[in-house]
């Protein structure tokens, strides 16, 4: 699997989704897409990764990795 880099905007949108420092609110489509990714099981998250690789990676990092939120905050200088 090729990993696409997480852009600053993507990191900030994910931080906003989780109510974390450094976040900025995305548009309505991205908000709904993040809600969908957040609710997806593993199989469907991987399907969504095909179309939105960086966003799914950032969402799963924040949701599942110990220190994932901090990692995203550090990437945008908000830690």
C-alpha cells in the first residue's frame, strides 16, 4: 500500500473533527466524509482509502494510534 503524505489542511481538518487544538473546520462535504470514515468498519475504511488516501490515513492515525492526535498537532505546529 502506498501512503500519500498528509497535508497540513488535512491534518487540521482531522484535528477539528476530534475537537483538538490546531484544528480548522472544513467544508460540509469533508465534514460528512470524515463522519463516514469515522463510522466505517475496517473493510469500508480501506475502500474509502482508495479515493481519499491521506484523509483516511489521518483519520485512522488520530482515532487508533496512541499519540496520533499529538502527531498531527506536531505536523501543523500546534503541539
